[in-house]
C-alpha cells in the first residue's frame, strides 16, 4: 500500500509537468527496473502492481496496453530502492 501511494505521487508529478501526451493510448513495452531493498518478491507481482498504478494514475489508458516487459529487471539497491520506468511504443 505504501509503495503504491508513493508511486502514485510520482506519476501524478510527471503528469503535472505536462511534457508528454498522457495517458498513453497505444500498445507499449514497459521496461521497469525494480531496485529493491532485499531480493524478495516475484516479478509477476511487481509487474502487476506497477501496471495497475500506471493505469490508476492516468499514465496509460488501460494496463492491457502494456504488451511486453522487455528489459525489465529485478535488482537490489538497499540504500536507494526505486523503480525506473520507460514506456516505448511497439
């Protein structure tokens, strides 16, 4: 829940900048680098949580538009956990 809240805030800040055409309405690849505090959790759970957040925050019109996760990785950075996301048209 806390991760989702923080992710939502960051998504809304990106939307507020107004530098992009959001929400995305075409099929995309989502390259997500998940830097975690510890090597726990499964990729599918992380992907689904991120996809749900991207839709709820208005970054993508519908998370069904995320058709691939090429380049996504589950990594560890205990000092600076974060998620770096790149959406690319396919």
